[in-house]
């Protein structure tokens, strides 16, 4: 009953599933930091793989909100339409605390969504909200676009 009420509120606000990032650009370290350690710690790599999968909700023309177990990422995505190139600017957060920034070129074609960009990430926490350990690195995202988001 409660789920149906939440779903109707989300539907009336124009909120919809835009894509599911199977390899998420936030935190963006899965391919570079976790996959190389697969043989040494397969359980940890698998768990981190699941934690970084990011359903992305969209509303309005350009606003997105990525939700994963490891982060919440509000963003602004401008594109040339339902297929083609675009630009994503996002601010990854950890429990609501901004932890960096992301800028990426995006591409959509049918059910495929991909991006390549740069991210700046810190180890900032609510206990120690310091950004002196900023790490800048390239990132890649690969996702699936559901049929309803391709209209």
C-alpha cells in the first residue's frame, strides 16, 4: 500500500528511471582499483561491484539522481536527444556530504548508455570533512536504458 503511494507521487512529479549504470562513473574506481584484485579477493571485488551499480532517476529535461549503495549523485545532463552525444556534470555525495565532482561526455544509442570523463574524489567524511586528499582520475560508465526512457 505504501509502495503504491510512493510510486504514484514519483510518477506525478515526472520522476522516472533514466538508466541503470552497470559500471558506474561514480565512484568510478571499480575497473581501475577493484577488478585487478579479483583473483586475490573475489568476494570483496564482487561486493564492491554490486555496491557501485547505480540506478539513475531523471526528471525534467536535464536533472538526474544516481542512487547506489556507495553514493548518491545529483547531476545535470544535457544531450542532443534520446540518442546521441551529451554532457554530464555531477556532484557525488557520501551520506549527503559532497565528496567530489564529475564531468563526462555521454553517448546514448537504443538501450546502451556510456560515458567517459574525469572525476575528482576525496575521502571526506562527516567526521573529517577535509578535501586535501583530492584524487583526480579518468572514469568510465556503462549502462542500460529501459524502453520507457528511450521515447
